[in-house]
């Protein structure tokens, strides 16, 4: 009920559409017209062009908007104090927020992939759609997004101004593209939380070592910031 009244949906839609338009432009206008990419399936080049832009900048910003929206309702109405007197444990409050964060992040991924498919059909890419690979991209990308999201949930709880957290997160999203571009075959960028969504959608497929490191970092972030956030929720000063 709270999310239906949020105006953030317009922002999310715009942030999803822009990288798809960019991917179509790069693939159709530049790659296809000036080069002849030697790939088994044309979808992979098109998806990669879209994901580099989307995963490094736009998806982390989307996760920041989602996390801020999930926390802002309680901050604005001082609902934390009301929730504290409810017969619900603090960890249940947190995991409900985390569940919505995961669900909305997954919904964004599904919407993105659907728009990518629509764009590919419009461009008349004749190769078979790699549904299996896209499903893995959705899953690992969502895991990376949720791992970043738990860090952001904690930041939104600790910092009074949601706007300051959002601006800081946006600024921290831009170095992700540089870090990934310089070390595409390395696991080192995975140490930077804002690159985890893109890392999950791309680099984990390069080697089993990258996948293992990605999973370990995600698990570490989930455990550490879940613990810190639940501990913070026990303090009635929040809100």
C-alpha cells in the first residue's frame, strides 16, 4: 500500500529505459554498421552493451532508490516508534524490508530483460534468444543488488537525510564503470560493493573462482549489515 503511493516508480522506469535505448544505439548504429562482431549469437553483444551501462551505473542507483523508499515511510511519519510497540520482533521488521528489497530488485531485472528482448526483436536479431544465460544474469545480478541494498538500508537508517545518502550512492556508482572497465577479467572489482550487480551479471561467468569470490563477498555483506541493521532497529532513536 505504501509503495503504490510512491512517485519513485517513474524514476525507476526512466532508469530502466535509458540503458536499453543506449544499448540499441551502440549495437545498431555503431557496432553493426561499422564492425562485424565475431560472436556466435548476436544477442550476447547487444546484452553486453546494455548491461555495461545499466549494471555499472543505473542498477545501483535503482537499488539506492528502492532502499531509500523502503525506509523513508517510517522516517517521514516517525513510524519506527509505532513499530517498536507492536508485538513484532525487530528482526522480523528488518527481514520484511529485505524481502521487499529483493523482490523489487528482481522485478527490475525482469523488466530490464523483457525490454532487452523487445529491443532485440525490433532490431530483428535473428539468433536464438539465450534464455538460460539471461536467467543466470537475472539471478546473480539480483544477488549483487541485494548485497549492495543491505549496505544502503543500514546507511539510510544511520543518516538522517535520505537525500544525502542517495546523492552519495549515485556518486559512488560512477567509479564502478571505471573499475570494471580496467579489470574486466579480475575479481578485484568485486570488493567494491557498487559493482556487485554488474559483476554478478557478467564476470561471474569468466571462471569458477570469480563466482566463488562473488558469492563470498555477497554473503559477507548480507550477514554483516543485516546484523548491524537489526541491532540499530533496537534503538528507539531511529526516525
